[in-house]
C-alpha cells in the first residue's frame, strides 16, 4: 500500500538535500525530450472544470481531508505472509501436542520407554518452530508494515483558513508535517492532453524549510505527497487539482462538497469492492457475457485479495490528527 511513500522516504536516505538540489540544477533537457510545464504556483488555474475524483474523506467550510492513491492496493502481502505465519504457528502447536503425548506417558509408538535422546528430540523439535517464526518475522515484518500494524490510511488535509497542508503519516513514512500552501509546488504538466497518458495522481512537493513538524522544527529536506485515487485521463487529473486549488483559493462555493464522502469504517463489502475494482480495472469489454465470464474466472483471486484487504484494515489503527491541528483555524 505505502510503496510510493516508503520509496520516497528511502530515497532521502541515499542522497542529501544539497546533492538533490545540485543534481536538479545541473540536469539538462535531452534533445527531443518534451518540456514539462509546471503551474506557476497554486494561484494558476489548470482547468476550466473541477472534479473531486471520489477522493474526499471529509468536507467542511474550513478544510477538506483527502485520500492517497494506493488505498485499494493492500492485502496481498497480509494474506500471503499471514498464511506463512499461521502455518508456522500451527506446526508449533501440532509438534508440541505430539511431543506431549509421548513425553507424559514416557513411551514411544513401539511401546518402549523413551531414552534421553528421545526426550531431547521431542523437546527440541517443537521449539524449532518459534525460532523459525522469529527469524521470519525479523526479515519480513518491514514488508507487513506496508499495509498492516500501521496507520490504516494517510490523510492529507487542506485548511483554507490557516492556508496549510497537513500530512498525517506514520513516523516511518515521514511523520506528521505542516506545510505552507502558498509554497506548494504541484507536479503535473498543465499542458498535458489525453495523448500524454491515462492520467495518474496529483503529486505535491515542498522545498526544504517550507514546512515544519508538530514541534515547530522546519523541514530539513524535500517533502512529497501523493493525492487522490488514480485518475483515468489528463482532463480528470487537471480538473481534480483544480478542485483542490479553487477550494483553497476561492472557497467552498467554487468547489462544492461531493455527493458522497469516502467511508472510513472497514466494512467487508468495501474491501470486496476495492479488490474487484483493482483486479478487473483492465477489463474494457463491451460484451456483457465476456465481462461476466472473465470476472467469474477471476472471482477466486478477487475473493482472496478482498480477504487480505479486509484483514489488513482490521490489523491497522485509524489515524487521527493531533488536537492542535484539529483546532487550527477555528
């Protein structure tokens, strides 16, 4: 789920801010490479339309809370590694029961009394499995935390009263940040067309010192965040950013509340819906029979993914903004 965020945080450990800045300044556009036209700040309009992209958790007159792109892409790691953890745990209890059935009476299958070597083996073999589980957890728990035993979601809050962007992230993904809206750089090509791809998601960036943490310490490196679910085309992408921009610059009247907000409660049917939409997103068949047939063939995979998706949600906690951010701008 958090591959984008984890990858960015990992990349910051490989190169310093100064090295990143120097590399960006020295980078030259190659012959034939198309120019990337960024908007000149948050006040420049990128579209005549607005589109909320079904990406809002909350909408008020003071702020909006938005999702990140990878909410659906979770569950595979949880179901796969969870099965392995469960198998190792099952083997431990199974071996412990078998050993106990022999050690307590003191006789083996052949009716003979157990020797010292038999006691040693029957005691040692069940203890082998917790060691295997410990080693496995040591090297795989970092991957499990990409979608389980962590925050259930990353939330990006845009507060038009304080003119701040609040990033609610787990500590290992950058932590909570309070960024200046006016210094936001939106990384989208304002001149992109439908020929330039299939949309994507909005990326926002800030330079060093353009924000701070909860203690007021200025940021010491570049900050990036990824906004909204993936859009289907360039028009939707630009209109989605325009929705956020108009809300912050012009107010709620310019970016009305959506008809439906995203539900945060982990209902199992929402996981099924997320898995179904992800695993069949490539299907664009007009023939209904073909569509139904392919979906039925994929149904076992979709159900497994949905189960893992739901379990990963249950194994996570619902993140909440600190009180100082909740009361900001009131």
